[in-house]
C-alpha cells in the first residue's frame, strides 16, 4: 500500500459556534481519512469549544484569551502530529476530495514550503483566491479575484504567497523558521510573513487548484470595513519593515506615494493615519524583530545551503486568462 502522509487540520475559532458545524461537517465528509482535526477555541465566549466537542474525534484546545490568528494557530501547531499542517478558517467548507490533491502535491513537489487551495465564493461559481502576489508597497492582491471558475482543470503553479484561510505548511518549515509571528495580533499578514520567510530560505509556495474550498469571506471583521483596513495597513507596514531587503524599502515608500496619488483612497485615510501612528510607536520593536529575523534566515540559509527566492517577483497567474 503506498505511503499516505498524515494531515493535521487546525481550525482556529473565535466565537465561531454558528460557523463551526458547517466547517466540521464538511471536514468529516473528506474522502482522505489519514488526518486529525484540531479545533482551537481562541478565547470564545459563545460555547465554541462545546460545539466542537460534539463532533467525534475532534481534538479541542482552549485558549483563555484571544491569542489572535497567529497565537491560536501556534497552539494547534504545537499539538499537531501530522506530516504537514493545514490552517483552515472556521468559515470555510471543503469539498469532499480536497485533501487528495494536497497530499499528492506534498509527496511530489520537492521544494514546497507552503501550498494553497483554490478558494471560491458560496455557490462555487466565482473565484476568491487563486494564489496572490505582493506589490512594491506591500499591498496584497489575489489572482482571479471575482472571476468565473474555469470549467477545465488548472495546473499547479508557483505563486508569491497563499492565503491563511486554507494554508498548508510543510512540517520542517516550522522547525527552521519557528511558528507564526504573533506580533501581527490580532490578524492579517501572518501567512504573508511566513510565505516570504519560506522563500527567503529557498522554499516555494504553490497553488493547488484541484483542492477547492468555499470561503465565507471575513465574517469576523467585515470585508473592507474600517476595522479591517486599520488592522490591514498597520500590519502591512510591520511586514514591510520586518522583511523587505534594504534596497526595496525606499521603493516601498515611493510606491506608497504613487498609490496614494493615483487612487486617492478616501476611506483609507483614517486607517492609514492609525497605521502610521502605530508603526512609529512600535518602530523599535519592529526593527528588533527585523534584526532577529535576518539573523535566523542567514543561519538557516548557511545550514541548509539554499538560495533566496524573491517574493516580490510578480509571477504569471495560473488563471492569467481570467484575471
């Protein structure tokens, strides 16, 4: 019998009692059964943990306070026993056959560090995420966003990063890089940071389009709400200052000014001012994190002898014809 890698699926949930049943029911229907399911009750007050315990075989971990996306998932990662880990939002519903293509990719792609699924909107007709890229000022864009789902098969493709809503992590990567950065509390850019650091030490990110997941987008924060934009821009600048090489920092500021001149995004003004203030306030700790990060990446590259990949390359999308 051929070897089947074990998947550890981690669902981090904050007050997700109303969302979890659909998510877990879909997971239970997965045809790939060599897996474990871990639910992290991330400081919920609505009985999320009790809902999870009603599903046989689910491991439930409890955080007494909201640890954020990174902290909650790190709690699950510390418990996971699988050959690879999957971080899955509690507002997702997986297709029954979603895991087989992931397991196949994990066994056949020699340089993979992270894999992403094709995320679709409810109804399955429109694309939400088919991999993503990072612009010069750290703005993130999803390939295929809002486009019709193609009728035919799509190839596995290397992309600059994949979303944390359904994120597959190669187990050795956590050993080399450490867990998700919890300073992005409560949410946004944790997965972008991990994908960036993985490519800094020679690993690649791939989209596996045959693995399809329905995502009820941003049910917690509200898509493009002021709260979303404040968290997004604050963590965007932390991500830039922590990770961008020196040669790209000045380009990032220039790109930001160009973006503001071209788009004049009025609804972003207050969130951007908030982000600027938060960045200046926390600049010493961000620069300290940058120094620690550069030192660790240098040590890992020298240890395993890999060459840095540039995540700022804007790569062709596997859905180029429908972008």
